[in-house]
């Protein structure tokens, strides 16, 4: 089962990359730019086919993909008569949409996966079925038994125990009417909650412990919860990126010095693939729980990658977006001064900076690869 989880992660990652590049492709074509190649993978060409002016295909190394838009810089040669289709000649707004489309689709993938999780697979929630009755509690005195399912409290149907239990906590000890299902029969039980101190907080409780299990949410709740979790993942991704430099020394010690790997530290693609395999192959989880864990991993990964790709550094899309914004600011200043629009910034002039960033990212990638292989993160699921 573990190998299935790893293979599933690889397939999901490649599909995410393809969708990312497809975002660039669709928006570039929408604004009349010339797209000559769309490939999944790098290195030696394995297969390709021509559709219109674009060559689609697969390459030997499944480590990403690319969409080649012609005329990315003023120095790029364009076919005669198609100079106006060069990327660098497009409006700044069109450039921004094309460059941001890939990351935007990563966020969309993350949101859709979370929606599928909430609406289709289900998430662990408190259920209205009673797992245990506390000895000497109000529930025991009222005759409530383990295995009973609470259908309604004071005439209100129980739909979400996490929320509906507040009726008990806010009862101030007044009698509560519970509609219970036991052995296929329904019966009404009256009980009064007692004031107890739990984790240092006083609250009215009946003394019941509920089952926890997977439960699907309704459409509206799924839409809402997916947005909330997407936002949470974005916030956590921002914090991770801010803290990334400070975690590199610890990663070095974990990769080279054999220090204990921090589960909350930096993890590379190989590490995430291993964790995915461990989650899918865990005997401690049900099949549905394995699936939900896998979906959460892929959703969070897409959101992180989408945000990372927007960092304003070349060669990332965010770096090209920063250049496009700088172009527009220069044009705005020129208009204020009554001057002609300046020529577009030639990103090839920034090649030294791009190479420095590339070397840093490559070094970090290698360090993560070593750490993930020699000292992997173990979740013990």
C-alpha cells in the first residue's frame, strides 16, 4: 500500500504541474501570444504531437514541465509578421494574468480537493452516538447508555454535535429533553446537566463521551469550510516561507550531522512522497481516513507551491510578475513627466541575479533530497 501512496503522490504532482502550465497556455492563447511548446517533463523528448502551432509532448525526466511562450524578452527572435504576438509586447495587465494563471490554478486545485474532502469523503467530527457514559454523571442517573444516539435536544434536531452540544452547556442546569434512539427504537429522556470543572473551565455537562468518525458536510458548509481551510493553508504557507531561512541550519544538521528530523521542519518532494506513502499504507487508519489524509497532503502542497511560485524572484513566475509591475510603474512615471513609454525591461540583463537564485534553490533542493533519503521524516501512523 505504501508504494501506491508514493505513486499516487507522483501522479498528483505531475497533474498539478500540467494544470499549472495549462493555465499559462490558455491565457497566453487568449491574448494572442504565440505558444510553441507544451511539455510535461524535461530532458530527452519521448513523444510529441503538433496541434496547430503548438507542439505537445512528454520528456524523459518527470520533474516538472513547461509552456514555451515566444518573445519573453526583447532579444527573442519572432517569425516575420508575428512580432506583435511576442510576450514582451503585450499589455502589462495581460502579462500579469498569464504569469499568475499557474499559481491561481494551484489555489483552485487546493480548494476543489478540500471541497471533495468535506462533501465527498468526510472529515473526523464528533458524532451524536454516545461512546461512554461517565460513572456518577447526570447522564447515568437519567438512564442514558453507551450506544445511544441523540436525535434531538429540547425538540431541536441534532445536525452538528460540535454546535448542538452548546444547548447542554448553556442550560444552566435546567432540565433537558433528549430524543434518543436505542436499538432501533426512539425514547425520550429528561436529564439536567451538572456544573463541572473541565480543563480549568466550569461548564454544564451531562457526562457523556461521543464517538468520533468521518462525516460528510452539506454543500453550503463544504463551500464555506473549504474556503476557511484554504485560507488557513495560505497563512501557514506564508509563515513557512518567512521562517524558511531560519530552518536551513537545522536542516543541515539533520542531513549531515544525523540530528533528529523535525516533523515541522523543511521537507522536500521526496519527503512528502514518503509521508504520503506512509499515510496511505498505514494499518492504523481506515481506508477512508487514508484517502482523506492523502487529499489533505496534496491540497496543502498545491497551495504552498502556488504561493512559493509567486515569490518576486527570478526565475519564478513571481519574478516575472515583479518585472511586469516595474515596467508599468516606469511607464506611469514617464506619463507624469510627459515622456514616451520606456522600452520593456529585458530580463536577460537580470541573468546574474537569476543564476544566483537558481543556485541557491538548487542547493536547497539537494540538501532536502539528502535529508529526505538519509534521515526521513517518520510520522509513525
